[in-house]
C-alpha cells in the first residue's frame, strides 16, 4: 500500500508523481507508474526519502542491492 501522507523529506519530483497518480483512499495504486531508480520508487511508496537498494526485498528477504550485485 502507498503511504497517503507525505513526509518533509519527500523529493519534489516524487511528490509531483504522487499528486498526479491515481491512488485510492486505501492507498492502492490504480495505475502503473514508471521510475528511473529503485529509490524514487521506494520514496513514492513510503512518502519520503528512501533507499531503494535496501527497502525493496524479494520473497526470501534479500535486498534489491544484493540481488543487483549478482
């Protein structure tokens, strides 16, 4: 689910994408949104600064940054 409240640390470009995106009241994204980095995608979801290399994990709990190194 998408956090519905922006924190003060949200990057301006991410904030703009969040304002334009179709997100329902439950925080469910209703459309595909493309990002240039995993960190911007993570920031979009959490509503503030986020490191996508450590925030995104697979079903086994491996971080995106670890998987990317393989």
